[in-house]
């Protein structure tokens, strides 16, 4: 006799990059009855008959094989599922610490102005700011961190023979955050020393 089986197999895969969810969609039940004839062999029945000579047999009625109708009922249940797969891609990243975009030079021009003459360039101060970036290796996009703050060092007024500086403290240290690459010019003003 056929056996009906009611089993469900669930396979679940878990990785860092794959989420899987399953939802039931439809269930179909099918019942089928199959008929089959089975032959039943006839039996032989022997009876004593006093009218017959001993050892003699007589067929009173010819036997016939019989038949039996066997029925088999099978019930099948099919269930279909919608499988929804969501893939979460975890891109690989790399920290950028050197190369293009990781440094920026900030400068400040130093001028000297003697009496009422035009100021002349004496020197240029420079510092280099640094930053790091996060590069998405799939897209190539770099997300930059803020520049690491620094300070432009203090600058002492140059000594010029026969002149005295009027603003010796003008060259103070200046905080630098990367918002500008050129700081305001520093101008030291001088007066000629008068002979007595």
C-alpha cells in the first residue's frame, strides 16, 4: 500500500553577506483513486455421493476464478514557496595614509617694509597638514577625514641694520585647520634709526 509522506526540508544559509527569508505562497492537494482487479482462484469442493461407484468422480459444477476490485487512494500535497533573497554587499575598504590628497601645504608670506617704501618679500613660511581617507575598493570613492590641526610657528622680526621694528610681536603663531592654504601676509614695519 502506498505511504503518504508529510515532510518539509528547510535549508538555511547564513553568511555575513546573505540574508534569506521564505514566505509560503500556495498549497495544492490532489487525491487520486486507482482501481485494480485481483484474480481470486476458485476452490475445489469434494462431496461423497452414494450413487457413484467407489473411486469414481463426477463434476457437479465447473468452478470459475473470482475477481476482487482493489482501490488505492493517494493524496499528494504540493506547497510552493516564494523565496526572497536580499544580498547585503560589504565592500572592502582601505585606509589611505600616503599619496595624493593626504597632505596640504599652508603658507604665509613674510614682508618687511622700511619707512614708507613698498613692502618687499623677505621669506615664506610653510607647514604641511595631514589627513587620512577611507577608500571603498569596490567603488573607488574616498571619504576624507578632517585635516589634523596644526599651527604656523611664530616668526621673529628680522634684524635690519640701521632700522628698528615697530611691530615686533606681529609674527605670532597662527592655528591652521586646513580651511585655507594661504594665510594673511605678515608685514613687519621698520623706522630708520636717527643719528644723534
